[in-house]
């Protein structure tokens, strides 16, 4: 019943809806300022900045994976970086998340990636346990640094 | 005396040398398995997976920044992701690292990025202080998950 397929430009409204559903699930719906125009331009033009995999159950969309290629200098290989993974609440418990992770692992190998990477919140124990059950290593020593908004403009001198 | 410029395919041997120097500085030179062929293919073909900025001091290469575009689904904007930043030890103390970070902040804004992101090791206090002095926020709650080697192949069923 489960089918995983690459998204096309026609899926942009669905993708934005799934992004909003994920944000609502994480109780931060106002954080989504992405638009259909931006997603169509950045994901489905001549140089796509990301890829989306749609999960359908008996023809109905039930989830998505949003990913792109990062790069490992030491390996000299791309890395498959998973930005968002979401299964609609009503479709959970059917192994869809695990099947999507398997699909992405195969995609990583098929595209010459040496590594498959994503992030998880440190308080999200169920997800951490799920990822560890898939064989993933949870890295604690690397911290993420960010610059955005006013701080980014200030460093740029603008 | 400082000039920052985009790398070209002719810089690939220099880039690999700088990657190795960074790994040696981090006391892990054997971890570099990247080759000139891989870097030329992945960075200077039709669809470059990364960008490199070379720092020269009076015409001599003294450092590099290795970066690519990630993507923020909630923002609907690319993110400038800095993978490696390195200044040769003999060229330190001249503000080259800070100038490269400023250059990357300007590049982020010029390319429509809403965010500039990188990672730092949690024990690397001098770097953390440097990044915070640039206005960066160090995020502790997001952990990185990784799958590679045998674990990646096992999840893929290969």
C-alpha cells in the first residue's frame, strides 16, 4: 500500500502543507514563512537546492522527506542531509518512517554519498531511540552555530 | 594585502592540500581520503555540490573556506553552510578568519540566504568565543545523527 516517489513541481502546494503540518505538530506554525513560489523556484528550477520524497498510502499522501546534498571534504564525497521527515499522525504505526529512512539510505548509496546525516532535538527521546534502532550514531560533541537576521546583516556590514 | 576569491578548477590541488593541512592541524591526517579527481568532479562540473573561497596574502594562499547551500523549509530560503574554515598557522593573527566570515556573511545575503550555519566542537572554547564575538548563536539542543559505512549499507539492505 505504501509508495515512495520523488516530488514534482505539481506537488509544491502539498509540500508546503506538509511543512506547515510538521510545524503545527512541533507547536510553532507561525515559524513557517516559506511560500509556494519560493519552494517552486528553489526546488524545481534548473539547479534544485533540495529534493522531496512523497509517501503515499493507497494513493493518499501521508508524509514526506525533505533532503539535499551536503559535502564531506575529508571523504571527498557528497552527504545526504535530511532536513525534514514527517508522517501524518493518522498514518503512524505502519512503519512508514522506517521505510522512508531505508529509501533514503538506498538513495544515499545510489548517489555516491558516503554518509546520511540529520539532526534531532536532545529532549526527543522517542526519535533518538528510533534513529539508534536504525543503526545511527548520535553525536554530542558537535554544536551548531547560526547567524541570521540582524546579526547576519551586522557581520556583513549592512 | 588580503584578497578573497572564488576557487577555480585549477585550485583543486591547493584545495586538497589545505584540506590535508586542516586535518593534520586537527591531528587526524589519515582521515582525508578525498582525491583531486573527486573534488574536481563534485565542485567544478555542471552541478557543483560546493563552493570554495581562497584567501591570499600578497598573492600567497593562506587559507580557505569550503561551503555549500543547505535549505530551510520553514523559511523557504537557502542557508549558507560552512563546512571548513582554515587559516595556515603562519598567517594567523592578521584577522583573516574574521574577514572570511564577513565575506561569507555578505555572500549569504547576496545569494538570498536567510541564515549562515556551521558547526564547532564543544571543547573548542577559543573558536566558540570567536564565533560568539561575531554575533553567532551556539545551539546546544540539536544533536547530529549519522549513518555511514556498514550501518548505512545495512539500513539500505545491501
